[in-house]
């Protein structure tokens, strides 16, 4: 099928690596990445999975772009002590509140050597970056890079499929960007799901008119999207996201436990034995009450310093916390600071980077221009570059894993 738009597959490289280690250890639970043999098996698994990913999508894409995590700028942001933690956390010891601080314990309890995981993943990145576009920049996470790259391609009217698992990335959905979430152990959607906005759903479901059929007029985008839903001959679930930005706003207010981002409101039950936090259901009731319906309404809130105050006050009412906060300026100031902090960490938007880390934008722009203007990428099709990978990498590895280990010892990319 011919298309009048370029189609890109954007791959979350760290998610890709985690998928590969899950696949490898599922039938080989003794693999821990402690030995060179384990690490070589993991590297080979990623190469196999890469080829398989290409084979699945090759009829639907014109290019593949990988992005990889580095040590996050968010970990350098001074965390805010939530008002409900004033008694348990002191200003001079806030390490437990740092972004993703809760993940180190999970890794410590895992049999996998996650340092060696990073070593091999970095080796994979170093090997493929000469054949496919791959981004890895200091202080930027994969999510940051997926936003920045997809934003650039969207501006150029290119179409993006983001291969990921992170639900937070639904905020990136637009008329030129969709997600393919393929969670390996999902019982609900074992074949994966495509997440799209309502405009693309309308395109998919639009009925062609009699005149269009008689004249042979074909909507290329509609045909393309319909074919994706039957990717590689397997029917995939369609998940329509009505308001991508509502996902961001809800995360800002309700927090995100997996990333150690705390909610604006938390309170004890009447018996004092259980903690409750504000939920998405509370927030949706408030949004309905304030007639905040569209992404443009939510964008106005995210862009404003004043509009969030009414929203937060109504959330306090909904959670029956208004009286607790009323008159306590220290609590109120902390809550507004928490909103600003959570917004900074959750919202993937050019204005957030400009406000907090404009140098990251400059760094990305420089790298993006360099990669996009690389002669090899401009002169060779994706198919021919994949063949080069077959010849150069699948048979033999050109990067010594011990060299990678040495390079990473003092690198900020290890977390």
C-alpha cells in the first residue's frame, strides 16, 4: 500500500531490553546476568527480538528509531514534602521522596544483576546506532526522548507508532502519533493494543460514500490504520483515549506510586488504621463539576498558575479535606508546591523543559540534527540497513562487553 506520509516506529529501548530479559528468563530462571555467558545470551536475545520486531512491522514502517534512558534530570529536582508527611519527613532528609527512589529496593530483591543489564543494553545501543537512528542523551529518560522525537516528526507531518508499555505515554497521542502496547504477560490483550485519540478512531470507523467508492478514492490513512489493527495477520485491540491530557492532570493530582510521586491529598480513615489518597474517580467528579471536558480546557489549566488553585480547592472538597487545610497556610503552600513539582515530573511538554532545563532542549536539538543528517541514514533504506546489521552484528559482535563495563563505571547513565 502506498502512503503519502513517512511512518516511523519509535522504540522505548529500556522497555525493549526488559521484554528480552523477561523472555530469556521465563524458560531459563537460572539466568541472572552474572556470567559472561548469561550476558551473551541476553545480547543475542535482544538481537533476535530486534529482527523479529522489524519483521512484524516492516510492511507498515519506513524507519525505526530507538531511545534509551540515561540518569534522569528529575532525580536532581528537590522534592517537596507533602503536608501529610510533615511529622515523618524532615527537610534535611528527603531522600525517600526523590523521584523513583522506591525502585532501588525492587532491584535489590531481584535475582537479575541490573548493573550488568545496563552494561549489555548499552552494548546493544552502541552496536545498533550506526545502522538505525538511536538516541541516548545525558539526563534524559526514554519518555523525554520519545516526546521530543515524536514532536519533531509530528511537526514534519510524519506518522509515529510508539512501541512501549508505559501508560503515561498516552499523553503523547495526537493525529500523527499512536502507541502500540504489547505487554508480554497481559491476559486481557495478549496480542497487544493500539492506543489512539478520538480523531483517529473517527478516521478508522468512517464509512466511505458511494461517490468515493465509484471514483475509487482511497483514504490512505484510513487504510493504513485499519491494516495496523490486523498487524501481521493478528487482530489487535483498539484502545481509544478520549482525553490524553486528562491522564497527565490525574497523575499530577493523584501521584504515581511506581515513580515515587506522591498525591496532593492523603488522609487517615476514621479508625486511624488505613491511609486513603485522592483517586482518578475523585478528580473526574471535580472535572465534571467544573465542566472541564476537553484537552484544550486541561491545557489551559496546565499552562496557568492561577486556574489550578480552584481545581485543587474543589478536589479538597471532594476528598472532604477542605476543613483540614482551611486556615493552615503551611499545608496549603505545601500542596500548591506539590502540584508544581508533580507537574514538572509528569508532563511531557516543551514548555516544561524550557522552564526547568532549557539546556536539555539544546542538547537534543544538536543530537537530532546530527542523526537526521547522517549520510548513511539518508542514502540507505531501512531494509538495506537491516541487512547490514545481519552481516555485521548478528554473526559477530563488534563491541567488547568489558570495554562497555569500564566506560560505565563512572557514567551518570547508571542508576
